[in-house]
């Protein structure tokens, strides 16, 4: 996962946690796409609250390869407002990055 995408997840961590994203199709989609292993899914489902499940997913995602962020966005079909927020923050991070580089 790109550093920019990791930063997006980190900056929205509490907001994403409040959405309880792991209930529904998110985990199954990420498993289907090979982003999560069966062990990951079982470990996430074993958590006692929706917040803990989502936080564990957010801990795992950054280490799951270059396609993880885009697959996560695709998995959010049940949460279009969350996907839109992630895409907006990601786009803003892209716009800010060149400005920072030019300043150096």
C-alpha cells in the first residue's frame, strides 16, 4: 500500500471505526480478492465489538500489498458515504504532495 493511502487510513481511523465497517460484505469481499487470508477473517470476527473488528481490519490492511486500498474502496458498496470520504481525502493528499515537493 502506498504511503499516501496509509496516511489516509490513519487520518480517518476514528471516523472509520465509528462506522463499524466489518459488518456485511466488506470482509468477504476482501477475502475473495485475496487481500485478507482466512486467518485474518477469523481473527477479525473473533473481536468482541464492531469497533475492535474495524480497528483490527485497519491495522491489517496497510501490510496487504499495493491493491489493498483500492480493494478496500471497492468493498465499501454498502457504505458509499465512507468511500466518498476516503476518495476525497486521498485526492486532497495527491494535490498537497506536489506542492510540498515544489517547496523543497
